[in-house]
């Protein structure tokens, strides 16, 4: 009986090893023939914005290098939850990808209890592609406040505080506003909009005091003197507008680095060889001079290298940063203005 049991165990081990080898061979075969059909690149925003621009520019160049069409699919709504849910439920075969920002990866799951996926478990991080600064700027209701220190002083003078517009509750811009509120003990009232443009119009019209927005959206108004820039959330001043100070120059905000980054992800368990190939294709697309020139016009710094592991580590650090802010601010979802 013992001999039969030993033989059975040996057979089980051999069969298990054979199954693993077959699985590895199948994965290798898929990677060698990939891609054999068109690839869907999900963009979690409407056409025309900076994320859509990056998606379309890189998709065109990736199509050339991969030899198959890379088709952009815009799936806006619910702070990226609709798009990312579609991605994590797709087959892990490299044919469904998504361009993501901190909103989908680092912030949405912290303020929306209805999200069912786990960004640290359910995604394959392919490549980090670039970033855009976010700026805090004031409109005509704050004409007397010329510096960030003036802004803080003005907020302390007003019993009801200052209002600030962002592209939505749970956005990185919203998190930056809450961080400033925490660090300086001032009252900043969040006014979320469905996208950055609506809030910007209200600030320019004097109906909201401040906007926290991507620099690319605000720069023309800053240069025209219609908005006063109080600082950007970057490690160092941007060459696109070197006159704008960084928020970290204030000791209470030392180390703050909260720009909007852009990256490429796939469903978890996508074969490593496919992830590596996509990483190369994505970064090769960003090396194209025409792509770089277009993104530079939109105040985007391009990253042309970095491994999937580098991106995964970066995302973990970013998630931890926003998690700390959310806990301190007791942040919850809020209904956006029209």
C-alpha cells in the first residue's frame, strides 16, 4: 500500500510539473505571436483632453512598431472607474490596455467605497510615460493676493474661507487642496466640476476664488494676467513657466510633489514577455520628436525609459502618499457641479 501511495505521489508531482511546463510553453507561444490582431487602448476621459492626446499620439506610433492597429476607446465617467473596471475584467492577453493617471490608480479607490477592484493586485504596470504639473491659481476675487503667503493670509481673513474648483471629488487636485487646508489650518471649500474647464470658467468669472488645475489648461490665462499663479506641486520649477514658484518652497509643504502622471497598464497576469514588449513600444512612441513636441505644447514632460517594475514601485509610493492625505482629511465623494 505504501509503495502504491509513493508511486501515486510521484505521478502527481510529474503531472503537476508537466502542466506547469505546458502552461509556460503556451504563454511563451502567445508572446512570440503577439500581437496577431488589433489592440484596444482605453482612455478614461472624453476626447480632446491631455490624457486623450497622449493615448492617441502613442497609439499611432505603437501601431507602427507592433504591426497591428492600436485603437483608442474613450470610456469616461465615475472618476475612471468605468474604464478601469473594463480593463481588469478583460482577458490578460495584451489586447486590452489603458492609459491611467493618479485619479484612476492613486485616488479613486480611496474615496469611492463602491470600487470592487484592487489597483495593487489587479493590474500589470507596463510603463510610466510622462507628467504634467498642477497649479493653484486665483481669479479676480483675489486680485490683492500676489503670493502664496498672501493667499493664506486672505483665507484667514474670511470667515467662510475661500472656494476652490477642481475637475472632481477624489481628483489629485482635490487632494492637493485638502493637503493645503490641513497644513495651514485654513478653510478651503471644494467646488468639484465634471472636468477642469467648467471650474476654470467660474474662477475667471469671479464666481469661485481659486482653481487647482493642470498647468497646460491655465497657462495662457496666467500669462495674460487673468489668473495669478501661487505655485505648482512639483519638485522643481518647470521650464515652461520658471517664474511660477513651487509649493514646496513653503516649509509647511516641503517635499510636496503631486503632478499628474500618465502611464500604461494591462490586466494582471498579462505574460511578462508581452508586458516587456509593450513597455518598449510605448517608450519608443514617446521618443518620436513629433510626439514630444506636441506633448511639450501641453506642458507635459516625457519619460522615455523605465521598466515595468519601476512603474509598479512608483505607483505604490503614489498610492501611499494619497492614502495618508485621505485619512487625515476624512475625504468622501461629493457631487460635481455642472
